[in-house]
C-alpha cells in the first residue's frame, strides 16, 4: 500500500510575547526575544533566568509571573516540558491572584500549547477557548489571532478542515492588519497544511514558500526548520525522495543547532519513513526507535503513537506479524484516546493489510470498513482509494469474478499512475491477463524511474517473472 506512514505535517502553534513594558527587566527580555528568533536559545535562557531571579528579589508579582512565562516559553522550545509546565502553572496562579487578564491570557495559551504537544487535546481546547474569550473581552487583537491559530491547529488534527481553515484565515487577516510578519508567516504555513491534508500540492508549496520567505527575512530559524520539514514531506508525497531527504536533513540540522528536541525528533521520524520507502528497513527501524525514545522523553503522546505505527508497518512488511499486531493495537488505542481521525484511518487500513496477510479476512474487512467510513468523513481520498481496493481484494478470496468487476470499475474512476499501476497489477494477479500484466509493468517502470520506491521495484520483479 502506498500510504502516508508518517506524521504528515507540522502545524505552527502561536506562543505569545510579553506586553510591552519599560521596566528594568524589559531590556533583557527584548534581547532574549531577538536571540530566540535568531536561534541562540541557550543565551536567551540565561538572560531570562536572570530576569526571573531579579523579579523574585523585587517581590513584584506581575514581573515574577511575566518572567515565569518567558522562561517557560524558551524551555518549551527546547523540549524541557516538565520545567516549562511548572513555570506556566505558577504564572497562571499569579495572574489569577492579581486578576491580570493579559498575564492570564498568555499563561492559558502556553499551558494549552504544552497540553497539545503532549496529546491532551481536550485540555488544550479548554485553554485556547478561555484565551479567545479573554482576548475578545480585552480587545487584544494579537492574542485573539494566536488563540484562533491554535484552535485551528486542533481542528486540523481532528480532521475538521473547514473549521481549521476558517480559524487560520482569521488569524492571517489579524496578522496582516497588525503588520505582524512573523504571525503572517505562521498563518501561511498553517493554511498550507490544510491544503496538504486535502491533497492540493501546488497550493501547499506556494504557501510554504511565502512562509519561508517571511521567516528568512526576519531571521526566524525555528520557522525555517519547520518549513524545511514540511517541504520535505511534500516532496516525499510527490516522489522526489532526493529533495525530500535534503529538506528533512536541513530541518534536522537547524533543529539540532537550536536545541529543539521536538524538531529533531520529527526530522528523524521522517528520514526513517524515507528509508522505509527505499526498502532500507534496518535504517528505518533505527530512526523509529530513536523517535520513540525522544517522544517518551518529551511526553509527546501523538509522536510516540505514530512511531509505534511506523514500527508496525516495518514489522508487517518484514514478516514479523505478531510484533506488528501488537504495535497496531497500541497505536490505535492511543490515537482513539486523542481523537485524531487523520491517523486513525491510516492505522485501520494498514491493520487490515496485516489481517489479510495472516488470513483473518473477517477482521480485515471490519478494519477496512471503518477506515473507509472515516476517510470519507474527513475527505482522505488517498485512504478511500486503498480501502476500496482492499474491498476488491477481499472479494477475490471468495468470488474472483465479482472482484474483477470491482477492480475494473476502479480503473475507470482512479486515473493517477500509482493507482492505475496497482489496479492493473491486482487484476493480473486475479485473472492472469497479459494486457493487465503489461500495463502494470509499463506504469511501474515509469514510476520507478521517477521515484525509487521499494514497493515499485518488488512489483516489477513479480511482473517480469510472470512474463
């Protein structure tokens, strides 16, 4: 199956900056903000720790809360989630005591962002909704844009693409009105990700390049790293593995230079997927195990679930069926708990392939039916195709004539080369028809010339043996 076996894209969560104040602490805070954008996170952390120490010495509760928030934000970027959470919660408690809505708004946003990254979507949604309410009440347009952006990212991960796009477009309008180039670039990147989920690759590249240009203009290295990773994923989908590897390695290098543990982890994951597609399974396994270790360290439940899913696919394709089954169960339970529909339909579909290989046709049909229903609900047309193909393959076990009719109907509906190649291949396997063997081989040779995927190579070998 030609499926997305990786976390397909990263959306950007907005973390607020401090309200402008002319305070002795403010100079260091502003210096730290510049250093953060430039990627010098260790030096920024030192300045912010000095700020917190000075604020605590002064006894100024508002300054303490702001310093806790700022230090928490840089620790969050570095993947030090436990330390960041402690500081965020302290900042929230202080803001509530002071009844300072601006400080409370920022604290809620940061706590929500942390919850999101750890897979607690309900906790994140509660924080972001509270922040949206506060920003409307206080007239804080910058904060409202950030809240909308983060709610959009929650909707996107749950497959609610129309709601996500509405949030992102509102964020874009606010950022443009404020002259906020970093916020505008963030919004363009997230709009690109919705187009990605919907398969509109030209629009994805166009919007990611807008975001890249804005990040480069202001020297925003973290956004450049994210853009590199997402461009790598787009090129992976387009079959340009050389360029995909180039962009994912750029992301890995930038993330390591920043000390961004989450960025390093996602880059390693996607490099592992490239190795998987190339049939380099030992290297793919090594990457996935590194990702699991990193995800556990970060407390990132979603990345951990997807690493387990990737392991399941590798185990299945290398004949380690019992290990694959256990991994599918673990990954499915995790994404169900988080209500992430995008990945749930992927896992169900791949599990159905394992069930078919092990002869459990009933379970294969049940898993596939759920995958197709879910894919139609969230408009995952790629999963819908593979699910309809699985229906035909299952039918072929008991009624080859009906299966051939189903495959013939799919040939008329799906015209992309990968789809046509696989359909001709399945009809040949079912009927032995030379016309379909020749058509499948010709198309796979064309595809392999552009994209050296191991699956294409293996199918070509089978077709040539049966000449």
